[in-house]
C-alpha cells in the first residue's frame, strides 16, 4: 500500500461537521472525514471539492500512479450535449481546467457505403484529452488538484468496505469496447466509422494527434462479434487512410455501465458517483463530463447542499434522453447512417448534436416506451440506486 500526500494543506485545518443533504427518507451522514472508493475522474473530483471545504478525504484506488483502467489513449470531453462549454462547466463546478485539451472542430465520418463526410463546427464539439497516469492526462490533472487540496491517496489497495463515496467505475458490462493505443506517423486524424454491418449497435474510431493514436470499437449489443468488428473496422480505416506505422501498440478490452440512478445517495447514506452509479451517456458511451458533473452534485450534497432539481435537469433527464436516442440509433440501417452523416456534414456539427440531444416532451415519451420495453426484469448488478437498466443480452 502506498500513501501519497502533498504534505501541505491538512495541518491546522479542523473540518467542521457537515451533514449530508438529500430527499425524504435519506439518513443524513455526518462527514468530518470521508473515504472514497476509486480514484478515477469522479472519485478524485469529489475528493478535491470536499477537501477544499475542510473535509479530511482519503481516496483508495486499486491501481497505482493514477489513471486506473486507462493506458494513455485519447478520449473526448464532449462539448455537444448542451450549450454550456465543457471547460466553463468545470470552472463553475470549481475545477479549473488547466490540463492539456485539444479543441476538436473537424472530423471525418465514414458510412457503410464507403462514402466520406467532413463535419465541422465553429466552436469545439469536443476537447481531446489523454487518459491514464502519464503527465498531461485528465487523470494526472485531478491527482495534482487532489494532492494540492490535501487529499490522502492510498494506491494499490482495494477500497475498504466502509467507504462513504463509491466511485469505482463500471459494475457490469452494459457495453464493451476494445482499444489499441499506439504511436504512428499518421497525420492528425479524427475519423469515426458508422457501419451497422461492421459494428452493429456501435461505432469505431481512430484518433491520431501529434503522432499519438487510439483506435477503438464499441458495441452495446451483439458483443460476441466485437473481435470480428475490430478486424473489419481496422481494415476499413487502413483502406481509407492509407498505410501508416503502428508502433508500441497496447491493446485491451473494456466494458461500460449505463443505468438510471434515482439519486446519488443510497438508503444507507453512501454516495455513488460516475460510472459506478450508472452515470454515462447511453448513445455514444461518453461519460467523462457526466462523471465530473455527478462529482459536483455529490460533493454539494455531502456538504449539505443537495440540489435535487439540478440532479434531475442536468443528469437524469439528459441520460433518459439518450435512452430514446439509442433506440433510434439501433434501428438505423446503412441508409439511415448515411443520411445521418450527410446531415451532420451540412451544417454546424456541434449545433446539430446539441439539437439532437436537447431533452423535450417527444424524447421523454419515446424514452418512457423504450424503458418499458427494454427494462431488465431479472435483476442487475448495478448499485441499489438503479431505477432502470436495460435487459442484459442473453
Ligand atoms: C474504451 C473506452 C473509451 C471511452 N471513451 C470515452 C470518451 O472518449 N469520452 C467520454 O466522455 N467517455 C469515454 N469513456 C467513458 C469514460 O471513460 C468513463 O465514463 C469515465 O472514466 C468514468 O469515470 P469514473 O470516475 O466513474 O470511473 P473510472 O474513471 O473508471 O475510475 C474508477 C476508478 O476506480 C478504481 N477501482 C475500481 N474498483 C476498485 C476497488 N474495488 N477498490 C479501489 N479502487 C477501485 C479504478 O482503478 C479506477 O481508477 C470511455 C470508456 C471506455 C471503456
């Protein structure tokens, strides 16, 4: 076990007693000191926000050095689900975003009929960020903030059973992915393949920025075909982008969680954040921004300022909307994907996605119908907070 502290910030700071807020039926949990299970995005962000309010915080992570399950690949901090810029949102939460983030305003979409579509936006539709323990990653930024706030990091150990906040990532495979992280001579490229014949219910991507590349495939259904999808998608990218070097490759499988939580605090007073709570976008599996948002909501709740209205409007309703969008996505054939790519390439891509994902009464109605049809009826492995999840694939 390794204990990492900044050596500063803790001395002389006597935390005040703070009671957790919450809806009726919740037992307030008095929090002079807090143990957090999981030092990924949501766990570290919660830790930073609490430590700055004088709470003594310990974060337990079974991986050493930060970055958890990620090994240095590119991910996006999406900037297309709402008008508010993702970096401005982090500032508003209290997490100054001083990490390397590459704004993305262009991408190449490939459809199932070998056509190419260039999409573009005036403002970034996403920020590219690195994941993993290396310097410059999103994870190392939060680790630095945590140490600066006096958080004690206990690494290389499993979380204790009495942790107050659970932030340990996915609990069951609601979707699966394979990723190859490598070094390449490929010029800067952001390419996404939407071909239901290759990646049914999913998509494939190849990002290369500054010679650092990430290729991945993700699927929610027909997951046994993931290996075949990986091969076919790789071939397609090779055909379209031409020959390129693949050096220092590191390939690994991953899984992801999606379930709708009724609250971020369970009946036992524990808080759940990030993907462990099911918090993730069900359409594309983008969970970074929502994980950080859930940390902001939970930290406020632990400090006695739970905002149920913000939880419903900024987390629950947008997540429910993605259930409706996923239903449509899975019913799209090759032609519909071609139409989607074509439509996305005709206007401002960010504005197109914001409109697509804006919650409204029609999407709420579709989501209600889809949730009834897809509901898991045989029990799930999600947290006790789960009020809805999709039936697992048999
Ligand atoms: C291949 C892949 C690509 C993705 N790409 C994107 C993307 O481009 N954009 C996006 O927004 N989202 C993406 N996501 C989703 C995103 O990574 C997650 O939503 C986000 O990391 C969730 O943060 P978290 O804090 O909940 O969990 P994590 O970041 O997974 O952190 C969980 C932490 O808990 C630790 N842990 C687990 N169990 C224990 C235990 N028992 N004891 C102690 N520690 C434990 C782990 O080591 C880890 O550090 C991707 C996911 C995958 C799998």
